[in-house]
C-alpha cells in the first residue's frame, strides 16, 4: 500500500507535547521517529511498521529535530484492524453527483396526458405496443357486441363493473385496511346495469337504493370496529362504479342506442388521445401538479379541440336529428368530464400511494384505469343527448 495515499505529506506533521513530532493517523496521533522504517526493504511485504515510543527523557529537542524528517506511518497499528479502502474520488473541480430522487408512484398514471411536462426528455411511460394492441382488441369486442346483440354488450358492461369493483375494493383493503363488502356490491352493480337497460332510470334508482342497503346489512355480520368507515367506502364504490356505468345502459335503451353509445365512447377516447398527443408534444404548463404532475394545460386544450371536432361529426352523421353545433357543446362537455374523471382517480391513487389500480390490461394497468374517464362522462353525454334530441 502506498503510504502517501491517505493523509498529508510528512511536512504536515503536528508537534506534540515536549516537541515530539506527530503524524495524523486514523482518529489518533502517532508519534514518529527519525530512525526510519524498522525493517529491511525485503521485509516490507511481511511486516508492518510499528511506532517508535518516544523517550521521556530530556532529549526532546533532539527528538523533535529528528521527527521533522521522519517518514509518516500509515495503516492500522494492529493486524486485526481493517484498513479503510479508498473509494472513487470525483474529478478535480467537479462536485459529487447527487443521488437520483425517488420516483413518484402517481406521477405517470394513465400515460400522463402530457407526459414529460417540465422534463428535458419526454417518454410515454408505458408499453405503447401493448397498450395499442389491448385497446384495439377491447374496441373490437365492444363494437361487435354493441351492434350485433345489445344484451351481450350489457353483459360486457356488467363484467367491467364487477372487475372494477374488485380492483377498487382490493386496493382499499391493501393500502388503507378498509374492508368493503364486495359480494353485495358486485351483485348490486350487475343489478343496476341490467335494471337500467330493462326498466330505465326508475329501475336503476331502485337497484342503487337496494345495493346501499345490502352493504349496510352485510357489514353487520362482522365486528363493529370501523363499521362507519367501511360502509361509507362501500356506498361510495356503489355510486362511483356501477351507478355511473348504468347511464351507458340508459343510452343503449333507445331507438338509436348503439350510435349514442358509440358517440360516447368515441368522444372519450378522442379526448384522451388528443390530450396525450398535444400534451406529450407541446406540454409545458402543469394542469394540476399536486394531483397529477404529468397532465398539462396544453394537453387539456388538445382534449377539448379533438373532442369538439369529433362531437360535431358524430352529431351530424351518427345521431338522429343531431346538429353539428350541438356536437361542439357535447365534445366540450365530454372533454371536461373526462379530464375531471381522470384527475379524480389520480387523486384516489395518490391517496393510496399506487400507480395503477391493477395489472389486468398490459400497457393500461387495470380496468379502473380505463374506466376513470368513461364513468363520469357517461351521465354527461346521456343528459345532453336527451336535451338535444330527446330520450326516445
């Protein structure tokens, strides 16, 4: 080991009491001697130098003169002490590189609608090939069931509701220890969707009330601790997932129902696509940095612009008695509700400390990560279509 690799050169030694020379060691001062190394050159590999104990006599001045030129001892004093190893040192004049900050689990949700806001290098944050493939596959299933046989589409909606409830309640249990009764929620959720399609709005309202009552009663079978917390979360889940999805069934139960549902789906998808494309390319100003740092104001403008154009085309060519200017308003409302729905689920995921609600859909996350913007948009589109062209 090179003796000069640690510490200062020999001339930097300190002077101890009585004029004795000292040399900086590892946490203590070691007296040095002018006698040089106490071993031959050939023995350097086998024997470590031992310190020379100074005499307590009156020749301290002579010893000090000898100490000025003595070689500094290095290394531990005993063989069983471990010698510190020098680590890599940064280049001269360059400060050490700070460690990378920990990633935020909620900052990349949903593709970010403007991913890379404030970042030098933009990234999609997900496997785009898998996301596109899964999206196209789901689109084919939905459109085929929608136009071939309506009850099959109602079944697709019911399955999505049950899976979404399972994801939501599972995350609540894992992250917050909130035990929501899943069985009454799943049964009631399917009942809401079917009742909305078969019996209309009145049937859906009755199903919602019965589902909430079932959650209250089901939770009574367990200890009363945290009863209010659990049933509150259960009623919230009932309204957040199946109740909002029921408006899709209400849209379907009309003469041009499949076209209304297709318009609703197109507006939401186009809004998300416009927000992502514009935000990824031009996004610089965060929209809601405390909720979802990746979403930008430019992305919101892209969502509104794309959705308004799509709304005008859909109302003009797909909806009976629809007018293009109605589509502009419809697209604007759909873009705003889709963005708010996305932010709402981002708020839930941030509170839970997760990035996705599930892993069922490669490139997308879970079912709830795809329903986040669809669910709140369904009642908005249903209501505006009833106002513009009626509920028949």
